């Protein structure tokens, strides 16, 4: 979950691993403050989301990561189109940091907008609006990319 | 959920961390635990070290400023004393010159009186 959020958000395996390790080390230090399994899960999602967004903002300033050059990990395609998947991931990567994280949490972690709002510390209306706008944007881009209407 | 959302869900599905990820995290945790514990007092000293350096720098700056001001003050006093001495010397010279003139005049008057007394 932790590595996957960072990786899907940053699309950089090495950085995602580094951030995930940092988060687990921080968890080890703060474990006594966390009250339950659900609290740990919420805390992990929150910390990795913020760390990833902070890193992306820094990397954006430094221009260190060229997203299109990053290799995708070898994952089983389960019969779906790998080209389409890769294109969708690239489209998600082109979204602004906050909107991208909202999409990752919504579709990877299957979190509800309310949970996303709590995790990212954003108003619920903002999360819903980011989600709606991002979907419209992604649908439009996907249509142009695939040359066929996406429902 | 429409097609795009379904495709997104599939494209963004969870992926596994690299091999040995857990071992590397555990190694970092172990490394952190193995760091030598600080003796009591050391922590406080280490924390206050930057403050201490600033305090020393501030004291040195203060001493240099005070000494500089004292030297400047002494030079001003010396310059004022020298100027006063020069003024006194000039005043004495003027006074001496005036006294000489007065003395010459008195002598001239006395000589004139003596000559008049002899002729009478």
C-alpha cells in the first residue's frame, strides 16, 4: 500500500522505495502514539501521500524526474491492454499534484471522497471537485489518445 | 462506475514493493537502534552548541566594539588637548607681543619726559 501509493504517484521506483522506507521508519518511532490497526492504516496513507506530494513539488522545481523516461514495473496485465494502461498512467502523471493524489487514493486504495479529504486535510467539496475535473480531463485526453470515445 | 474509472482502477492497481524491501526497512530500524545512547547532559550540550557559538561570537563582537570605541574616544581627547595647547600657545604669543609693545611705549614715554626735564 505505502510503496504503491508513492510509486503510482511519482512513477519513480527508487524514490518510491526511499519514501516508503522513511515512512515505515517514522512509523516505528511513532508506533506507541497510534491506537489501532485502522489508525495505523490512516496514518500510513496520510504520511506517504504528503511525503510524495512534497517530493513531487521539490522534484518539479529541480526538474530531476522526467516522468516519460521512467520504466514501469513488470506487472501482470490480467488480459487488459498494457499500452492503454501505460497511457492512462502517463495521463494521471500529467495532473497537478493534489488532483493526482486524489485519483491515486480513489482508484488504487478505493477510498471514499470523505476518507480522501481527511487523509489529505482538504475540504470534502475540494476533493469532489478535483475528482470530477480530473475525470473529465482524463476522459477527454484518453479519447484524443485512443481516437475513440470513452464512456 | 464508467469505463474510464474501471480502466483507471486497473491501471492504478496496487503494485508490490521491490524484493527485500521489508529487509531493508528492518535493517534501517536495527541501525537506528544500534546508535550509541548519549550520556545524560551530552544531548543538552549538543543541542545548545549553536547557541553557545552565537553567544561567544556576540561577546567577542561586544568586546571589539567597546575597545574600538574607547580607542576612538582617547584619540578624540588627545586631538582636543593638542588643539587646546595650540590655542594657549597662540594666546601666550599674542600676550607676549602685546606686552613688548606696551613696554616699548612706556620706555619711549619715560625717555621723552627725561629729555623735557633736562631742557627745562
